[in-house]
C-alpha cells in the first residue's frame, strides 16, 4: 500500500496545476494583472519623462529677466520649458493670463518681482522662476556692491542629508514595499479561496470519499498544498519579473540592481508563508459542509492576511523591527527592511527560519484537523471536534 501510494501527492499536485492552468478565468486574470503592472509602469515612465511648457507674458521692462528665465529654466528643472509672449504692458499681460493666452506674467511692482497666474500658482514654474530671479538679483546686487556672489553666499549653503538614503531610493522603497504587501495579499486570497472551495466541492460531492479509499488523506492535502504553492510562486515570479523589467525603463532604472536581492528574498519568504496559509485554507474548506459554512471558516484567515497587508503598510520603527520576526508578518516586513538596508544578514536568516518553523508546525497541526474533519458531514465541524475526532 505504501509503495503504491507513495507518489499519490504528486499526482494530486499535478492535477491541481493542470486544472488551474487550463482554467480560462485564471489565465485571463494573470494576463490582466500583467497588463496592469506594465501599464502602471508605463504611465510612471511617461510622466517622469514628460516636459511641461509654460507661456509667460512679458512687459517691456521685464524682458531681460524673462529671457534669463527662459534660457536657464531647463537647467534648473529639466521638465520645465519656458516660452515668452511679449505684451505692451502690465494690463495687457493680465489680459493674456485671464484669457489663457499665457500661463503667467512676470513683471515688477515697486522693485519686487511678481509672477501673476490666473487662479492657482503653477508650482513647477514658480519654483524655477523664483530660483532664477533670486540668483540674477543677487549677482546684480553683488556687482553693484563691488563684491563677488561667492563672498555673499559663503557659509549659507544647506546640504540635505537623509539617514535612509536619497529621496529617489526612498520613493522606490515605498512603492516596492507596497507591492510586496499587495502581491502577498492578492495571491493568498485568490489561491486560498479557490483551494478552500475545491476542498468543499469534493467533500459535498462525496468524491473525497472515493479518493480517501485509494490514497492517504495526508497525501491529498500535501498535493493540494504543493500544487497551489507552485502556481502561486510561479505567478508571483512572473509579476516580479515584469515589474523589474519595467522599472528598468523608468527614472528608477539605476536602482533596479540594488533591489533585486530583497526581491529574491521576498519570493523565498512568500514561499514559506504561503505553504502555511495554503494548509490553513484547505483546513477551512474541510471544516465546512456547505457553502454557507465556508464564510465563517475562512473569515479568520482573511483577517490574518489583512493584518499582514496593513502591517506592511503601517508599522514603523521598533514595531516594524519586531514584526519582521513574527510569522506570517515577517513574510512582508523583513523584505521591506531589506529594501531599507535596515536588516543584517543574520536577522534575515533568523526570520526565515522562524517562518519555516511556523509553516512546519502549521502543516503538522493542519494535517491532523484536515484528516479528521474531511470525511465528516452533516454540518460545520468545529476545530475542537476535529481535533478530538478519531481517525
């Protein structure tokens, strides 16, 4: 008997994989998700490379300063281009702004430079004009005083410093950290619900009784867990690959190599965490006897996965550090800490070992509950009833 059923779990796993990969909704969903990821990255790339052209109305008295702004604008902000519209005076300039022939008017009032816009400030243009006007005015005042600009500015420089790296990397860490949590949440819910429904359908149709007479129930559970885990990891790896390739065409291209390591670790943590969750989803399906029961048996799992997702988004500081060692929170939090360069290698190894130990314990306990509840019918089976039931 042992020899003839030793590979039964592999047959079950193969069946789980074949059923899903031949399911049109699964394939369409995967392709749509890939398209969404690619689309979001494409939008990011387009917005990052897009330049904004501003038309500035210029009265005769402001011509020299306006030409300086036009010539230096791109050097201050590569996404800002300034075009000039000559007007006869301030009144004509205001009229041009009012009828939207110009985005703004640059002029002087009482020795002060003024940038007039219609209803709200053009922030990118205002930042560029402010910097150029200030520098040009300082140069003129320095020349009038017979000193150099360097003398005037000596000691006034402010050098920004971030404890967690440059601003661009911090932005990428936020984006990728959210992606980690969302992908874990999405895969756990989609594959988990499908797995629980599959177990319930086999139980309702009595097919499981025929299967259980041919192979050990633990082999059935192992096959379902392995099959769904393989599908989830392959799908996740596909999404990650598309994301990394897409990032190579955005403003974050220089940072892709630096985040590849944490991404690989995320896949490893995801694998360990998903095995435990897949087993629990199968248990949730075995405890139910009707579709109405499934909602109550799966609710705790749904809440747990939401805790992992929101924990990845909201936990900071010490709470994030502690959470990165607590399964299954560690499946998301530790890779995020790796992105932030906030975790040593031994912390990563320890967190993964703890997650694997939790997964092993979950499988052992879950196998007992699954085996003792799968063949029980007539109503929802409680955890206590399943644990105490005879084999």
